[in-house]
């Protein structure tokens, strides 16, 4: 949603809470009818403060349960807005009505609720602009009309162009009087307008009108404005009566009657003869100065009303989770219930928006640091894909996620493949600060892994439970493999036991240090940096030691064949923070159809050691996959790669024979090379997955080059793919 739509829903939420305040004030006003009108006027100030204030304070004394974020809509993640007015029956009724009348339609290109919100926001903002524009226009038109008014005393002007006196202006308010008034009338008018001025009514009324303009769709806002104006004028009349040394009710009423006027326009100035003349005269004639104890009790009542009406109820910890969309799609904590829900809502089509939304929302959260943001569906052409967007909590990066997150995302991807038949890929994009990280899963690879088509596995809850059990077994298998590897701490102890003398010996030994177990990998003499590789019998080709300014830093980094694939170094300020980082490209390994380098950027620590940041294969492959699409020509002779709408290259497929099969997909990550210098570049070869061939084919397409950007938080991004 854009900012106008978000603000529109905020105004609707504020209007709900303020409407309840209006209802309470209307009741209180009936009981306060015998009291001076200043107290009723104060109640309306509470109302308009509630209409205008974008936030509320929680209090145990609050009467109003509705918060200023009672209605939230987060796009395609949920089929209807989140409604939490604090009144459960009302919430349920609204949600049910919205669900029945605005449920997403399968294959529709737009979410109906999003359309309704956009239309409502457009109409609302248009009326607000028109109302405020007309009010400003009317104000300046009246100011122009009064330019010829004559100053008769400080702040008081006379003119023949008006028929009734009034107070006009915000920063420099002035009293305007018509010509031909008697001395008595003029005296009462000036007293009246000065009372307005002393109470700052010339500021209150425009602010109240601004609130009405924002909440123009709410009839209670208009009613409040009308009654507030009425009580404001009566309160000022009473103030004039109180300040008079003698009884002036009769003469004052006659002056009011003779100067009564008919007002027009949206926002009129504070006029002595403003409407409600009959009611005001009745109030004047019945006015009696209140006793002290009545004033004290009324003041206490107003303060109590302010506390109870300007705050909202405290959250009840026993209430169900008050997250956006929780009232729409139940968070299924019970695994058996979740699997039953997934099986019941399976769909053969990714275009079935409502079903896909329900499926995504029912899956477990990957990590407490992540919150759902939205989803997007790629349904224009094959391969069809789903992307689920998460947002990391402020100040956190991808590296802060727990190890469980990857397992949960893997499990969620498999379950989505099992419940959405024609979904070819499933991506999870994690946004944080100004960058993002993505993980992409392919249906074909998943079905190869589990050795069966996944969609039939969701035919019944029992079948889906069996698949879920296989997922758990696979993740446990990976965990067992990881645990069977020697502990990093033990390895690091061995690595850190290497002395400077060992390094010097390795640097001068023939055959790259194979005799001593230390190999010289690379050096930057100008920066006093030397990189060594540990090659002990216990950990061959594993471990890197960097000597910089006589300080050693050890890293658990694997490398391979440094003689034929030399390690390369470069020192430069890559993140533009004023200090240099060390970039290192090191050969990781290779074989038939495989040749992979790793990129590391090392930052300086305060103690002189270095900390490593790796641009992992999962990270750069997912970033490439998220951006690059392809299209095979109808005759099958060419294939074109795109970065969004930008055409990158067209490759020749004429070498493919018909019996070989068609191109099923393009894969990345088996041939990777990094170019380092002042600029970092990723060179990655697109491999064609053809028919039933086991190996990727690299004929017909050139390697892709992407600029690598290193950020100060240790993350990487890619730009300018070419």
C-alpha cells in the first residue's frame, strides 16, 4: 500500500475510536445541561483531540477499547484487513462481512480488497483536498473583502462591507465591526469577541474544522462540530454575563437578536450573531452564576472524562495474539492441525490467490527476528513462482538469524510444493536495511531429493504427515553430517597453535610448503600482509592464516590446488567507511564441470586482528536466480536471458538435437570466478539443464558478470548484471 492508503486506514481507525468518545460525550452532555456551557465545550475539545491524535496512551481507567491502529491491511498476505476495535462481536462481524464480499478471486490480477482500499483512499483524499482548499479560498476571499476596513482602535476595524461583527484571523486575529452600530451593541460585541480571543477559540475552531475535513465520511464528526460551535458561543455569552457588574441579559439578548446572521460556507469566522440565536437567547435569559462547589464538581468530571476518553484499554495478556491478520487466518500451533489445514486447502493452481495466501500464512515462522511482509506470485508465464517476503527487525542482519531458520524455510518450501501443484519455484526474500538476501528452491530438485512427485503427497493429512516425517528425517540427516565433522573450536585450536616460526619456514620451503604443512598462498608486501594455508595431515587444505602487521588471524576456510589456482588479494576501502578492507579470492575446488572460487572481505578489529565476511554461494546464486529469467524461442534454436526487462544475451541452441530434449532450467554456481581490485566482480556461468542429462551444458551462453557491492554490515549485494 502507498502512504495515502495507509493514512486512510489510520484515519478510519481514529474515527472509530473518536465515534465512541462522541457517544459518551453526548450522554454526559445531557446530564450537564443545567451546568455552564463551558464544561460541555471542554468535552468537545476532548472529542476533537481524539479525532486528531494519531496515537493513544493505554490506561487501566480507559473507557474506549479502540486504538488508532484498529484496522491494518498488509496486502496479499491476508485476504481481509486486520480489525481489532477491542469489541469482539463487532470485530467478528466486520471481518466476516469483508471476507464474504471481498475474498480474492482465483487467477485475478489484483486483490479486490486492495482495490476497495485504493478507491476509498482516492475518494477520501479528494474530498479532504477539496474541503480544505475551499475553506482556505473562502478565508482569503473574505480577507480581500476586508482590505478597506478602517482601524478604530488596536485590533478592532470597521467596514461597510459586512452586516454582522466577527473575529477573523489565526496568527493576528482582528475584530471587524459593521458601520452604524449603537454604542451599546458595539460594547457587547467587543466583549463577546474579546472573550473568544482570550479563550483561543479562533485557533480551536479551525483545528476542529480540519478534523471534520479529515473525517468527512463520519456523520458524528459533523454533529460534533455543530454542537461544539453551539456550546462555544453559549459559553462565551455566559462569560460576558459573568464579567458584567450588573444584569445585562435583556440588552445583550436584544443586541444578539438584532445582529443575528445567516452563515454560509464550510468555515465561517467567530461571529457575534452566529446561528442558534434562539437557543442562545434562551440560555442567556436563564443564566445564573454557578456556585463554587458546582464548578469544582464539574471540573473533576471533565478531568475524569479526559483520562478515560483520551486513553485506550490495556492489552489483555490472555487475549489471542494481536498481530495483523491474526483474525483472518488462524496461526496453527498444533502440527497435526496445521497439516490437516494444508491438505484441505491444497490447490492445483498458483493463481488461486486466496488459497495460496492461506497456505503461506499457516506455515510456521522461520525465526523470531523475522516478520511477514507480503508475497508475490509470478503467474504471467512459466516457470510459475511464489516469493515470500520477510523483514528483519531493525538493526539486525542476515547473519543474526538462528540456525533453525534455514531448516524451517526448507521445510516450508517442500510443504508449499506439496500443496500448490503448478508452482515451479519458491523463494524466500529477507529484507533488512537497504539490502536483502534470498533463498530459492526449485520443484524439480526437491522432487529428485524426495524421489517422488510432491503434490500427491498432500491428498490426505496422513500422506502429508508422512512427507513431513521425511522432511524431518532429511534435516536430521544433515544435522548428523554436520555433527560428525570435527568441531571448529578443536580445529581452530590446532590452527592457532601454528607459530610465526612455522609460517616463516613455510614461506621459504620448496613445493609450496607441503613438507611443513604450511603453504604460502598470497602476499601484499606494500600492506605487510601475507596469507598462509594450513595443510596438515589431520585437516588437509583447510585453514587460512593471515599475518598483518605481525598480528596473526586464523580462519576456518577451505582451499584447493593453490599452485594452479593462486589466491589473489587486494586492499581497498570497499564500504567507503574511511578504512581499507582486504579482499581475497581463493579457489574452493573443482572437477568435471565444476570450478568454484570463494570471495572473502576482511575487516580490521580494534585489537589488530581481522574478521571475515564471506559472499556465500547460497547468497550469490539466490541473488542471480531472483533477477535472471530466460525465454526459449518457439523454434528452440535460441535462448535469451533477461535481467528484469533488460535483455542480457541470446545464446545459440542449434546444437541441441530434438531427441536430447528441451531446456528445463538454467542453473548457476558450478563455475564461479571472482575478479578483485578496486571493483569486485562476480563471473558466473549459466548452465543449461537439458532433458534427462545428468550434467549441466555450458555451450551457447556466455558467462554473466555482476558488480559485487560490499556493505559496512558485512553483507553483499550485486548490481549491473551484464
